C-alpha cells in the first residue's frame, strides 16, 4: 500500500517531457513511478492499481491531462483513488506563509509544480505553439495574443492550489540556480525520494517535444510555417511538427538562451511586475525569485532579439521553398513517425 | 527558306545556356545578317538532340525534326541556329542522316560549332554539375578516377569524328577566355554565326551561377540521404536540380569556398589527358607555340591548384549549428519525398519547366 504519493502537475513548457522520460526508468525498490498525459480520472485509477500490484510504498506520478487540472477536482479524485493519502493540512489550517522549501517532514501527499519566470515562460509557450504548427507570429505578436487571453500571469491561477492543498502543494521555480542538480528531474527526485540514489544526468528529451527547442530553432520553424502559409492547414502543421521533432532529436549544444529585445523586456517588466511580486509573496517569501528574474530582463536584453545567422536563415529559406514545392502536391511527412530518419 | 543552318552542338559546361538565352531573347542582331532561332518550350533544342540517341525520345524523332524543317522552310532568315549541348552525345553520322532526311537542302552547307573546355576545368565543372543533379555522389578525386576509366573527357577522337564527317564546316573553339572573341563565349559564338558581319549584342545576366563548395556539399548530403531512402531514381536528380535552382537563386552565403582542384589531382588529370590535349592542339589549334591552348591549360591548372584538397563534408565546411540545421532539413525533405514520390516527381518536373521558361 502506498504510504506516500508525489504528484507532478506538468505544464507542457516546464520540464514535463524530461520528467516523463526519467519516470519511465527504474527508481528503486518500493517505488512505483509513471507519467500520463491522458485523462485524469483513468490515469489516477491505473496508477493506483499499478502501485497496489507492485506493493509499492512510494508513488511518483507525473500528470499532464490535456484539459488541464482543477485543484478541487484533483482533490476529489485523490480521495477516491488514494483514500489513505488525504492532504495533511486541510485548507482552513493552511499556514499564512507556507515554506519556500519543501517541508522537512513531508506529508504522505505532495503536489509539485514547476514554474518558469515570466520571460522564460513566454519564450517556452511561444516555442511550443510554433513547434505544434499552431503559430507563426513573432514573439511580440504572440505576447499580444496572450495578453488578449488573460496574459502571462500565474499568481491567480496557482493560488487555488495552495488554498486546496495547503503546504502539500509545492511550487518550484524553474531556474537552474534554484533547482537541486540544476534541472527539473534531479530536483523532483531529490524532493520525492530524499536521500535515495538518483539517476545520472538528465536523459535526452524525447524527439518532438517542444520544450527542448531553442529560440533559433523556434525562428526556423516559424519561417517554415510562414513559407507554407498557402498550403492546407493539416499539411502545414504536420510539416512543421515533423521538423520540430527532428530539431529536438538533434539538439544544438551551443544554442544559447533566448535574448529579448529591449522593448519587449520593458514591456514584460511593466506587464508582469505585479504578478511576479504576488508569486514571490505567496510561494517564495524567503527568497523572492520571480520579481528579481523579471527585473533583470532589461539588463540582459539587446537592441534587437537574437536571430539565427544569415547563412542559417538562407538555408531555412531554401529548404522552406522546397518544402512548399513538395507540399503543393499534397505530400507531407508521416505524423506517426516523428523523428525517424 | 533559311539560307544556312548552324548547329551549336555543345559541349556541356561551355556557356551553352548563355548562348541559348541570348538567342532566345533576340539579344544578338545584325543589320547585315538576319537570324532565326526557332523557339521550343525551352530555350534550347534538347528534344531535337535527344530524339537522335535517347531511346526514351527516339519515337519523337520525326515529329521534332519536321518541326525544325517547317520553321526553317517558313523563314527567309540568312542564318538559323539550332542549339543543344546534348548534341555532344550524338554521333556525327547520325546527325548527318537526320539532316539528309529532314533538311536535305542544308546538308552540304550546314555548319557545326562546338566549344571545348580544357580537361582540368571540364573535370571540375562536370563534377559540380553532376553533384548538383545527384548523378555522382563521389568527391572530386573519385569522380575524376571514375570518369577517366570511362574515357569520358577524351576529346580528340570525338571531335576528329565531327571533322571527318563535316570537314571545315565543323568549327571547334577552345573555351578559354583569352582565346574567345572579346573574352566571352556568347560574343565568340556570334562572330562565328554572323561570319564577320557587324552585330549588336546585349549580354543577358550570367546564367548558371556557379554553386559554392558549401552548397555542393549540402546537395551531395541530400542526395546521399535520398539514395539511401529511395535508391537510384530520377526523382533524386529532379529534386537535386530544384534544390540547386533554389540555392542559386538565394542570396550568396556570407562565406563561400570556390570549388578548386588540388595539386596532386591536377597532376593526375594532366597525366590522364596530356596526350589527348596534345592531339587536340595538333588537330584543331595548330600553329600556336610553344604548345597549344589545351596543353597550356593543363599546365596552368597545375600551377594554380591548391596545395591540399578542399573538404567536401558539410560538417567541415559549415558551422556546427548550420550543419545540424542542414541535417534536420534534409531529413524533413527526404521523408516528404519518400511518402509521395510520384506526386513530387510531377511537381518538380513542372517546376523545372517553369524555371526554364522564366516563369
């Protein structure tokens, strides 16, 4: 019977892919681990059965349901499938200032989420949208669209989690300097299995997972999609997704972090300052991270956003024209075999 | 009826496209000599030449040659030009038979003009062309060894046959800038066609802009992948041709390497073709001392060759980021082609024709 369960609630842009890969491997005796991107209720039911079959004491589950997760619903489902692992602190007993670090004596259930600072999140969301073939807007226009839909803020979205789960909800800042071992996998395993021997370096990401794309790759995909603007939407999407998979499978070790333009950095600072301060107050009161990261943006920005070099852009233009030729006759890569060559 | 017909018979890689574009655009005119250049769908008369030797086109022989005969009969121009570098693959006797059958009134007066590129330059340009089209996947050295085994660039016997068939009406010109009228092959060809009469010439922008080594390496890498995935296929060549068009039309790379021979290969080529160059000089370019232009060109190729071979691997010619991007883009294209080869083949064929027509 499970004595503890650590549940990772994954955003597609916050290390979920790497964690899913890590949880697929062996993690030691008595540990049952899994990842699911399917519907929540069946995923929890399957995991409960699997853990029971194995007689596991510790469960690690990463979930990424397509329709998102609402905390109250999750609480109800956990009560159904894991009745012995109720949250330690009912909402009305939640401390006013929960700890920034995971509790020293963790309860039997913890809900863990990772959150990127605002600029990183913007770039990651943009990369994911472009890699999925849904977007060919530049970063600035993508931000316009995000703001029209409610913006980049996370404080209001995450507050109900703390209200429902109290300190069992652990929000971790997705910043290498703040993460144990510098990455999400090491950090999650350190939190879930303290003291246990952990796997080595972060495993290579699965091909086709958009979170692994650099700003240069995102620009490449964006240009490919633009070149296919008059092709059927399905072909356009499949072609872009296929190249995204190939790029993710062959990562550029020299790719640097995204560099924002000064205008965009200032705009983000203005738009997200309040949200960053609210996140720090709610989740990182001992050592604020979100607001400092936001305030550091203008100093790291350049006059214009970084672009792939001229020869790389030339190459993209040439192959994009060729892809446009090839899709004109109704051809396209097989979406069932991303990353294969 | 046209007064005289001039067959421009090649060779490949000797400015044929520039000559054909000039003629097709009517950019060469003379007040004293009127010129007819009958237009097919393309600037050149490749179909006419192919019908004489390519089994896939020989059934069309009568149709194409009647088309030529009708154009020549329906014009009172002083000179007509039929131009296709593919005539270099035709036996002179075969061409003579076609002329006798379809253009009998021109059999005794037709002239034949060919340009010959010195051996070393021809090996280099043929290699770049064949890399472009995917006909060869070899590097430059491997290409030379393969082509020399087949005697591909032995000129003297071939051109001797043309002279034997047509005598002084066959004119061979060396494709060497210093030997060409005005240093330009188009102007030189006009000198031959207009036979000394004054002419006006508006040179079109250069055709067949040469690809740099980096682009050739990209094409070769794509062809390798296509062959692994699709096997030997005309589709590979069509796709290579289309990619080459796109590479040529794109702005130049920020850093380009010109394909060049290296010294040991230039020496090897000189050893392979030295006797052929001397024979050609003796037969066609006699009276030039101390050696004829083809022999001098072989010596000059050694003198200007690079000390070491140039690399031909994208990973050594491109930045790591660009090489990686190229790998991914190539893989994408290969998958797209593998999924629907037939549709792609038709599309590329259509696009190639569009490009040739300037669409």
